[in-house]
C-alpha cells in the first residue's frame, strides 16, 4: 500500500500531493485535531514501516505476525482513503488504488491470522 500512498491523492491547482504530502498539508492547516485524527496522521507516516515489518515477518515464516501487520496497514489505508474520498472534487488515483490494495491486505491478513499452522 506504500505504492498507493505515493500516488497522487489530491490536486490543488497545478500541485498534486501524495498521501504523505497531503497529511502534512492537513496538519499545517490545523485540521489534525483530536485523538483519532492524530492517530491517523501518525499512522500514515508509519505505512512504510508497517510494509517493511510485513515483508520481514513473511520472509522469516511468522505468518500470524505478517497477518496482523497486514491488517493494521489495511485499516490505515482504508481510513485514509475514506477521509479523502469524502472530500468534494475529483480524486486522483491514490485513494482509488489504496482501496482494493487495502481490501486484499485485509483479507490476506485475516486469512493468515485465522489459519492453522502446518508446522
């Protein structure tokens, strides 16, 4: 989902912002108020770390941990995309790309958490 976060999420005039730049702009504008918005703001910047942890867990054979981190990543992506898609105006590819990727991560993560270990 980091690739979706790097895609354009918002267009203002000639400027296109990815998810990270959009989060920084929202914070500078004073829109990141309250606990839930602050958590989402921080979580957006943790997406690359979550992606790396997912990959590390997958390569070391820790499937349940991989599933948990994938679910966390999916929740962040879905929350961020739903906030942006509720805004008026046209939406570039970023949030639209994040939705199916997050759904795939969510389903895969739940599967990895719920399946029985074969070892």
